[in-house]
C-alpha cells in the first residue's frame, strides 16, 4: 500500500511524507468504515502537518483519509475504500474493483514507482552483476500465501519442477527473488531444486535485486497471488508469464484476464515463452489525470500518504 501511494506521488512530482495508520485497541476488530470517530480510533494520531493533499490507501486508511478531508485539504483515496465514494475528492482504483463514479479513476494495473527512469538506472547497475547467468534470463518473482492463494512447500516443489524442466529443455538462466511473504521453507525448496542447475536464488541479504531483475530479464515469471508484483512486472519490456497457485480470487482473475486480453501476460507452462511486448503501465497516465482534475498544475508540492 505504501509503495502505491509513494509511486503515485513520485509520478506526480510530489514530495510525500508517510503517516502510519494503526487501529487502537478494540477498534482493530471492527471494519474501519464503522468507526464513528476514525481519528480517535488510531494510535498514534495522524499529523498531516501543512499538507494540502493526502493520499489514503485501503479501507483503514480510507476511513482516516475521509476524516482528514476539509476545504483546504483534499484527499485522494487509493483502492476501493468500501465506503461512500463522495467522501473523497478522488478515488483511484483498479478496473477489477468494479466501482464507478464521477470522482473515480480506474487503472488496469496497481499503482507503483517502477518508472522507465528507475528501470534504466537499475539496468545499468545490475547488468554487470547478473552477467554470470546464462541468457535468455528468466526472472522469477515469488509471492506467498495470503487469504486467496497458497504458496507452500508442495506448491514450491511444483513450480521449481517446472522451472527446472524449462532450464533443461530450453536452456538459459533463472534468477529468483523472494518477497517478504515468501516462507523460508519455500525458499529452501526452490534453492535446492534450481541451484544445482545454475539457478540463482537471492538469499534476502545485501542489495535487493528486484528492480535489477525486472530491468535485465528477457522474460519474467510471477506467482499469481500479487497484483502489485504482476503490475510492476508488466511495466518492464519483458514478456510476463503467470505461475498458477492453489486458490481463487474473482478480483485477481478479472485483473489477469484484462492483461491477457492486452497480450501482456500468458500462463507459465514450464517452457520458455518469449513474444513481442510493450511496457504496460497506467500509473503515469493516472498521475497526469489526477493533477489535471485537482488543478495541481506542474504537480509540485507536498503530500501526506
């Protein structure tokens, strides 16, 4: 959530600062939309300082953002707030959220800060550091279990088997980056299966290679549990393949179908699949439209997130 707000702010030329929102005591057991006084339900209190623009994110952030809104402070809500949309100056959500309104902007992808400029810088830094890996290079972005999908040892073994088969049959190299949600047992299975074949699995120590892999990969495999990771992957110039996981989500299904219809993603079936693509990234366009609607002009200033 934080990366979405900061990504939008960066594209709009804003200088944001972060205000964490945490429910206090028993309020955390109730949906934030039910809080009668959101600013008294959080600890510590949010201090927007002199910001005339606040980005609120998600349901809890949305309740607090709506409470902070006033004549001299506009609030942009990121993601479906699951409350009245007219309590915000602007709501930026995804198409798969299936909401609409005069103050709603819809995006095919999650907001993020993976801009062409950042990718170019990451490519310059990481190309020499990844030069020991064979080409074509497949970057693998691992998510983790959540309320909709499961990535456990069995799922890791199945995916690792597919990746190993691809390396044997199609050649090339594989570089894997886990995320904070990836279990240690999952990483161990992936490392044990791919390292003997020359695959590289980040050990979560030192510099994070995530942006470097997005920038340098010839193809990308992403587990389907994360809208954000898929959104950042398709912002690159590499074809993106989606690795299946046990579970289901109507919203993520709609999201993936939209990207498949655009020709930007395909299912991962254990084979190298490289096809012509162009980067798909709606964040810049959303930032421009936000600035136009709010009259931000050159889109400079400070914002709380």
